C-alpha cells in the first residue's frame, strides 16, 4: 500500500481519513523524501544533458573585474551609512522622489507656458498698428492704443506666469505624493514578502522536526524489529519503508480460490487495485473471499474468533465501546471505508486509531516496518512491545469484546 502511494504520489481521501496524526506525519515525510529523490534524479539528468550540449563549444572570453582601492589594492567596497556625511536611506529616497517630481512638473509647466504664450500672441496680434498705415493726425491716438495693448499683454503674461508657477508647485506636490504612496505600497508588499519568507522558514523548521521524528521512529522500529525477530513473532522486517523486495518468513498460507468466481473481485497480475471501497457490500465480499481463507480475526490456533475482533463498525461505535475502559483496552475492527483494518485502543489522552495495511498477504501498521502473517500475531506482539515510538509507551493490555448478544461481525461469516 505504501509503495503504491509513493509510486503514484497520491493518497485517496478515504484512506487518509483513516490515518492518525503520527501516521499522517510519517506518510507526509516519506512523500517529501520521494519528491526530493525524484528532483535530484531530474537535476542530475539535466546536468548531464547540459554538459553534453556544452561539450565542444568554445568558452566565452568575458570576465568581471573589480575596482581596487588605492591604499590596500583590495576590492573597493562602500557601505552606505558608515561615513559621517552619509544620509539616511529614507532621506535619500525622499530627495530622489522630490527631484523626480520637480523635473516632471517643470516639463509639464513648460508645455503649458508655450500654449499660453501662443494664445496671447494670437489674441493681441490684431491690436498692433503700423505707423505708416494711419494718417498723421491719428498717429498720437494710435501710439496711445499701442501702449495700452502692450501694457495689457504684459499684465496678461504676468498673471499667466503666476498661475503657471502655482500650478507647477501643486503638480510637483501631487507627483511627490503619488511617488510616496507607490513607495509605501512597495514597502507593504516587501513586508508581505518578508512574512511569507518567515512562514517558509517555519515550514522548513517543521520539516526538520518531522525528519527528526521519522529518524527517531525508524531507530525505534529497528530496535523493536530485532526484538521481534528474537521472539520469532514476525514474518519479516523491512529495511526501509520503500523496500522493494520484502522477504516474508515464514510465508503466509496460500489463498484459495473463491467459491463464487462470478462475484469475486478481480486481482489479475499487473492490475492496479484501489484501496478504498465504494460500498459496505464490497468490504464484506473482500473479507469473505480474501481474508476469511487466511483466518483473519481468529486466534492463533484458528479454533475460534478472537475476543478483540469486531466487524464493520464506525469510528464512533468503536469509541463508544472503549470510552468506559482503562488505558490499554483495544479492539480490531474492519474499516468501513477501505479494504483493511483499524486498531482502536484507549490511551490516557483518549481513544486512538491506527490503520492496519492488509495488502500483500500480510498485516502491518501503516508506516511501520514490521510485517505479520496474521492479525493475532500483530496483537500479541504489541501486547509486549509499545505501539508508538513517540511520547509515552502504550501497550495492548485488554481486549474489548462484544457489547450485545448478536456479534457485529456476523455478516462477515454468514
């Protein structure tokens, strides 16, 4: 199951909902490790392709030269703010913005001044009188009119210049405020980017903690695996979560063919199978055809159904059965969502649930390294070995039986 998840880099929502927080963290870490492994392979391949493409090309003669100091002949470096005449960064930015605003306002004022001058010249061009075009008796009157026209033009130019200066100052202030607001927006964006960087750093720190947790888990699993092999209770111990060639010993009993071949679930070689179930009937059929021949849920001697085994009950029903018991009370139930089992047990913090992978004719807690040939072996092992490698050690101490006269696993065997 874990190998197929890592191959597809996808986990079905029904399967994800059956995992507890520790199993989710381990699964997340393994998927991240798989992503990094694939990325490194891709980068290595790209480097090889790039090296092959650059092979035989002429190396460019361009280079970079650094300015050297006169005294020590070292690379010249200027650090802003160390000299006594250096201005603060904010003051330099304000001066630059004020200069840009003044230049832009001046250019706009020059354009407006040219338009005003053209309008005034056009307006007063008809008032000028040539002395040769009037008779001698009217020269005095014409000169007086020309003088008044020149004075009026001069006054209009003065007023236009004052208006232009006022507009230039207002425009300069507007441009400066606009640049200031733009800088403030950029500063806000930088703050948001800094917040994102801090969030990214926290995420990386969380990844480091997950790696440390996974390393501790793997070391603890290795220790538990050695103990399990010494007791002879496990079928095999994988060296890693993604071990491609598990070697179970002893091998599980062969699975007989289903009686009703038309109703059997097809398991042809090479065909991918979904771990989730679409209905309760599919789960019942899966148990009868694949798990019952393996005597899943029976005691080790196959004489009777184990007390801790339950049928297709929900998480809420399991918690109701375990709520009044003490730490260590447990049961194994058939999952109502996937083809597998769930180990529900009571701890000091409350009821916890661990998914049991039932694929490949063996049983193991998802994310664990120890494979068992039967559910009873898994239960017996964790009666003396802790379930979790993190925090306080928890054991399976007391089996939780049926609460009603009719067993909840009746439909699985009838």
